[in-house]
C-alpha cells in the first residue's frame, strides 16, 4: 500500500472524507474560474454535494446560472470525483 492510499484510508476511517471534498471543491472553483473570480466570490459553502457560491455581481450570477452544468462537470473533473452534484449562485 502506498502512502497516498494509506492516507486516504485513514481519512475515510476518521470520517473526514466529506471535509476533504468540501475543501477540494472550493479549490476547484478558483482553479477553474481563475484568480480574478476571487474579487467577485464572497463566500463558498459546500455541503452534501451542493455548492453555494455567493457572488457580488448580479450579472455574473445570471451568467453563471446559464452554465451550471458545464461548471459542475469541470469541478468534477478537477476533483476527479462526482461529489459536487448541484451549484447555487446567490
């Protein structure tokens, strides 16, 4: 067993898997959307496969809403799992 596998088993055994996915989802958002999105993103909440992203621009919220499926797909690809199933922009 590799060190990486051992760490994954330990995380799962300790019940921390969802916390890790939550952190990875937040990182994936900025990796996909770019550093410039930090100025428009005021809060990200991730819970049970749903990502709630608070944006400062209503125009940006509307634009992002049109691309939800593609954004979810990109986040899943970045995370290498399908933990994120839904995104809400507020």
